[in-house]
C-alpha cells in the first residue's frame, strides 16, 4: 500500500469533548481555548485466546488535568504544563502476581510523575518515577514472598518533546511521514545474541528463548532504565505495545494497519484483532497516539534520526559497554531471568 503521511487527529483547534477540556469544565479550571498541541489517543488490552487472565496493563494520563483514558476507547488530551503519560506494562509471575505487578507499575509511575514539582528536569523526573515504581513492586514481592515482575515501556510527552523509557521488551514505535521505526531496544536474551552477532534477527523470531528478558520491574534489586528523547513533529504517531502483539504481527504490518486506519481507536482494535486471529497466544495491549495542533511538520530532508537522541542505554551484564547510538534500532523478546 502507499505510505501516506498519517493523520489520526482532529483538524479542529479546540474540541469540547477533549479529556482536558472536560476536566476543566468539571473543576472550574481555566484552560487555553487553543492548546499548542494535543494527543489523540486510544488504548486496548485483551486477554488473548490462550491465557486464563490478563496480566497486561496500560495507562494514558493527562498529568495536568488528572484525566485518565478509562471508560471510553478514545480521547483527546491537550498537552499541558505537566504533560501526558503513555505506558504499557506486561506482568509476569504466578497466580495473581503478574497482574499485581503491572498494575503497581503504572499506578505508581503515574502518581509519582503527577506529584513531582513542575520545574523538574523531564528525564530526571521520569527516571525517579520509574525507580519508585520498581521499588513498589520489589517491596510488595518481598512482603508477600512472591516472585513477580513486569515490563515497562513509557512515553512522556511534554513541551514539544517525548521522553521514551524502557525496562524489558514491550515496545514503542514512531510513525512519521509514512515511515515507522522502533524507538526502544528489547532487553531480551535473543536481542543480546543478535547484538553480539551470535544469531541473525530472523533466527530470533523463532528462538525457543525469545521470551526470556534480562531485567524487569520488581524482579531484581535494581533496574537500569533505557531512555531517549524525541523532538515531536505534527502528525507523528506513537504505537506502544506488549509482545502479545509483536510476537504475532510484524513491524510492517503494524505500520500498514495504522496508516490505513486513520483513527487511533480503529488502529488499536484492528491490531488486537489481528493478533487474536493468529492465535492470541499471549495478552495483547496496544496504545496508539497521534500528535496534532501547533507543532511544525518535518523539515525537508529531515529524518527521524535527526530528531532522536539516546540518553541512557541498558547494557546486559558481562558485555562491554558501548557508546549510545543515536539511531533507534529494531529488535526481538520475555520471561524474567
């Protein structure tokens, strides 16, 4: 299909049904008639066809107005002073441990970021909030004598930028001008083998160890957060997902579904449905967020790499440290070691 620039947001400068404006109307707060930019967001999580319970969790939170994407499949969030948080977490552990871990991760992360001083440096704020969420899971596991953990992939949108953080192997993608790239780098055993040249990427897709991850929130005493920064452009689109999607749907298929859908709620549903049609072997979670409003379009000749900066990386134990690479890389997958 033709790779046309994606537009998943409203043309209207002000939407009275937007989540931010609805919160302001209810509380009596004052908001600008026209926000500088906004996110048009949809999220969906599904148990799949095999699992007995859903251990995935996601959150979409307006940290300024306090609104969450909960009872409706789609909402528009004006990006205010505190920004907007998108996150997906895939829990692991027996019994109820996985769903407890993923819920703890997103709830603690959201609360910590919302309560932080507005003037905090954005990357430092995100790092501290993630470490707080990690400790919440770790402490709960110790207190209840359970083994539990969860992945975390989060995108924090603020002031024309996005900060992307990862622990584990859930993913974040960016679609811009019809092209898609993976912004995160899987912290998995097979990805480590690919990175060191031991196996090829196509072998990783079918590896029997593709579900083993190298770290998880709350699974070991400490975590190393991989983080990057992206300068946003009008009509950018983020896709966050658990490996219940990427284990069954290839990157080019994800891109094509989103580009053809035109709406985030349509894209999220179609991606979940596609994974289920192919067996639904795991829980499936997808968040799709389109950027609209007053941001500029990409300059002539500008690439995604020109607007993307790696801030910190996760280096698997025992491997020599490498200098951070500026270009986002692709990767393949989970089960805590």
